C-alpha cells in the first residue's frame, strides 16, 4: 500500500495568510515556523493530478501558478524534494532584477528578461513585496573597453531595455561618488528583490487557487502505470506514475519538469534525452563591512569580457542593506555544494567525463561540450515523453524572467497537451 502523502493545499487553513502558522502578507512562512503542511488533505483516491510540476523553485512555482490560473478546473500538483520551497538556486542568488541588456537580440533570454522584469515589478507592487529599483552602472575603466561598452549599449536598445544612457566620468560620479571610470551605461531599470519571498508568494497564489504542494518528495522514478483489468481500452486516465525515494507515488496525465540543478537527471529518469548536461560551478561572494556600505549606492558591473560567458565580479546591494561583491566561479564538487568542501562522488563523475571550456562556470553543456547559452525547453517521444515538457536550461536571468517563462510554459503545455 502506498504510504500516506503530506500535502500543502490552499484549502488548509494553516497554509494561508492571516491564519496561525501561515504566510505573512508578503507570501513567506511566518517567522520562526517551517513551511506549513496539511497531512491527509485529500482522500486516498485522489493521489492523482491532471498536471504535475516537478520542482519547487521560482520557475516551477511560477509555472504551476500560471497553469492553475489559466486552467482552474484542472488538478495541479507541485513536487519538491526538500521540506521547504525555493531554497536552492532561488534562495542562493544575488537578487538582481535584470533589465535584459546583455543577451543576444531575439534570443529567449532577451525577450523573456525584458518582459519578466516588467512583470516582476508589477507583481511586487500588487503583492506589497519590497524591492528597490536602484539601477546599475556598467563601467569601462580602460580605453579598450569602450567599444565593447558602446556595442553593449546598442544591444540593450535592440532588446528594448528602458532608459539606457551612455554617461561620462562626471555623471558616473553623480550616480556613484566613489566609482571611477571613463564611460558607463546607466541602466536605471535594474533593481533588487528577495526572490525567495517572490517564489513563496507564487506558492501562496497557487495554493489559494486550489493547487497542491507536496514537499519532501524526491523523485526517483517516472514510469507508465500498469494497466488494470477494470480500466477501459482507452487506458488509464492518469497513465504516469511518479515515485519518490520513500516509495510514495502520485499519478498524473501530464508532467512539467523545472528541476534546476537536476534537470538532466529528471529528464533521463523519464526516458528523455539527458542532454544538455548540468555542470555545477559555485560562485562565492564577499560582503562589505557595514561601515563601508556607503561606498556603493546601486549595482556596479564591469564591461563583460567576450572571452567569458558571464558578467564578471560586481557590487550588488541587498534588500537587507548589505553590499555583496562577486561572484567568482569555482568548480563545485556537489550540485548543491554551497560550502568549499562539499563533495558528491556522483556529481563529480558527471563533471569530469564532460569536456567544457576551462575557467568558465558552465551551467549546461551540450553533448559536444559547448556551453548552452539560452533557455532550453523540450519534450520527448513515446508514451511518457509525449506527456512531458522539460525546462532544461534556465540559468540567470531565470528569476527575473520567471513570470514571462511561466506564461510561455503555460502556452506550450496548452498546445502540446491539448488542454
């Protein structure tokens, strides 16, 4: 017999704002309490869903929210392997609301970031979630950087980024009195926010619309349900079985995977293509002493070097008033290895058998060892593959883009699965 599952549901009082042990008005668990759970919130016969979303990070929660708001008659569940939501990539990032200046014109990254930033600002205003539109300077400190800076400015204009200006030394000092540079891009639309708070607000919306969240559900198997003699020739209504490491299971018609650091492994579990592979690199930050935080007002970034696919070490204000400097990029020996000596033999074997660019924090690599730069969404073939949509590569600026990504995923699910 399948063990009883633990559910969070909008109908369960303790999971909602204004009830004891529930969410605060900003959508996070009340201080001093773990994520609230409702045990046995559904009858045993309803361990089934029309759609299951695997992954309780910001992209998975935004996608589940978008799906249930668009299809309120469907039963939708989110499976999260941890006891709390949004604690990995969502809870370990710089908190920047990106404007969309960096990304190749017409790419998904560019389109979804520009759309997503506008949606995040609007959502935070509606929900009363604190944010700061503190802006960003991208600063050239050498003459040889100026052509790259000007090209980046033109790229931002092509992408439709709001309010961009090229400014000279005197204006740099007006914006950031302790910053020195020859020329800079003033990007006033960049901001900061606590993305975990945003993600938990998405979860609250999802639950209030009737969605279910199952925590402590680490997916181990995805397979077809065995036919039952009592079923019609048309097959079972919920043909996919998702089983966790404890032997608990749910059944569903369709699956959307938003598994972040484990997206390749979840795809492989479902019988779909494991490529692109995820290779984890850890980024470390330094924190300015509190008495030195006056030196930085907004985000200060270097001109990106085209030899490297990331944005470089930068100063980033945080919502708590601290200032971070970073990140670097060092190979992580574990996919959730936030400490220098965290180690997983399986994760390191996944890394060392793949060829990749040296000195680059690779987020996803294709089978030839090339860095995958854009968002990747795909499905599969066969009885299971035709019922699954995988979010395969959603690195930065995925948090900024989460609401825009969720809209695209909802469109794709509706078209692919004929909802």
